[in-house]
């Protein structure tokens, strides 16, 4: 876990990255929050980035939940109020954390293209095979087939991705089965999601997650203060897209509203 502190902070933002990636892909977003008066807390999820645990593998999705809970608690000790941003699988991890670990003192949540359903699943035969391997050889890995050009249209990031030694291209069978189970739990446990302000921002041209699942989950959520924003033409990583300045301003306005409400 890393912490970036500013003078006289308004609060603290926790950022949870997506699958295959790590905190090192978020310098721009971290700098934006710092420049606008927020502390930032971020780490690498188990099995990813600089985490010492097995790359591309988890034994249970609870490993992510425990990690995100720790980051939120650390952020609160740093400077409340605490806001949380979860991207893609990180968005799913945030959802599951708030469902299972509430009450956590969170003033507002932003979900960025949350992974609530994959747009493309493995072929039926491979999906069935993964269930068997999950029991006897759970650490068996396979190539995800997800490349950076499916995640963003940002040419600069696409060029540098090839040199990123921490970017994961293979995940374990157990990781995949835990992801599928957790996506299902996000829906079946939706009534356990706390009543806190939430903004779901979905990429309009998402090539990785099914945006219709985001709409269904959002519409089923009973939160009193919730907002949905779809970014037409943007790929999955909305905070990395060429239009990211506009995306950030929208996100900041949402957190600023929560700050005004707490005064």
C-alpha cells in the first residue's frame, strides 16, 4: 500500500485497480486528486503488480475484499472523509467489500466500468473444463487474451504497455472461477450494499465488460443517492482515455458534492 499526502487535505481517495494491472498505471489519476486537495491511498491487489503473492492467482476472492477493507481503514486514519474509486475488477472488489464488510465509513463511491459480467466468456467447453481444473489443478494458468488496445484508445499508453513487466497476461483457473462467483454474488447480495452516494461511470464502447450488466445492477440498487453516466465512444479504461480530463472533472464534481453535504 502507498500513500500520497497533501497539505490541508479535503479528504482521502482510495483507488482500486483492475485485473491484470497495478498501481503503477495510475500516476495521472493520482496526480489529479493530489492537485485538487485529496490524499490518495492505493496498493497492488494480491497476485498483481508488486504484491509478493502468486502472480495471476488467488485462492479466494476474499483476498481482494480483505485488502480493500484494509486500504479503506488506513485512508480513514489518514484523513476523512474517505472516498473510493474501483475500476473494472477493482469495481467488483469494492462492491463485494462494501457488501460483506459494511459498515465502513465511506462518504462516496465511484465505479469505473465495473466488472459485473464479461463481454466475452471462454468457449463452453473451456468453461466446463475450468470447473474441473478448479478442483484438481486450481493454479493452472491460461492466457486471458485481453490486450491493452481493447482497454484504451490512448496511443501513448498502448506504446508503453509492451514494456510493462508487471502487466499480467495469464491468470489461474481458480482466479477465473472466483471472478465468476463474485460477479454473481454482486447481484444476489445487492440488498447488502450500504446506502451511500454512488456514481457508476460506464464506458460506452466497452470491449471488456458487458455494460448492460452495469445498468441492470445499478437499476436494482436501492441507494437514495445514485447516478449513472455512460461515456459514449470511450473504451473500458475511462480514466486513461483521451477524454480523461472531462471524466476526471465529472468524478471530482461528484466527490465535491459529497463534501458540501458533509459541511
